């Protein structure tokens, strides 16, 4: 399984996704270092200090973090089949924790336990999505998900090109 073309393509897609996720979470889509935030805060209370917009709590960031990690869970399902749920979820939890720590160390944003929780939930949902596809598609699951991921990656690449042109 680990040496098939499908598996290798899954790894390539995951690496592209991981690079984009890092750019989004750590570097906030910045195209130059001067565009990066210089902020160092820590929130250890879940949903304790959500982003404020015009004096109102904005839970949209929680939803964005959750959605950003759904593909992570799908990829973990593809790349770590047959492993216990906790072992498939662990890489997403550790990645999220690393992002939060790096944001604090390099003053790239607010380190927030809510982000860790929403990222983990997103990956868990992604593992659920993978399980549903596995039930529906059987042996074709990896092929079907890779086609969808290729289309999503192409769309992401096109958006990046548009950003760079502006």
C-alpha cells in the first residue's frame, strides 16, 4: 500500500496542504515579513477570549480553524489506515500544539487553547468524513478522495497566483 502511485500522490497532496495550512495559520497569508503581525498573547480558557470585531464576539475564527483542519483528518485517514483513532488523531493535535507554540515564540499571533480544541475537532470530523467515504467507496476511497483533493489543491494554487498578481 505504501508504495502505490495512489499513496504517493496522497503524500504529495498532503505536503501541499500542510504547506498551505502553515502559511495560513502561522504566516496569516502574508507575502512579506512586514505584513506579519507582531502579537504575543496566550489564552488558556476555552472560548474565553474570542476575537472581537466592533465590540462583538466573533466565533467565525473558531469555525475557520475547525474547517481548516478537516482535510488534515481526511489525510490522516488515508495515510494511517487501520491505526487506532487516537494514533490517527495525534499528529493533528501535535501539529496544532506546535502552531500555537510557534505563534507565541515568534510573536505571530495569539496562542489560544480554543484554536487547539477547534483544530482537533476539525481533524476528528475529517476522520469521520474519511470513514463515511470508506463506507461508500470501499477500495476506491483513496482514488476518489485524491481526485477531490487534487481539485481543491488546484483551486488553492489558482487563488495563490491571483493573490500574487495583485
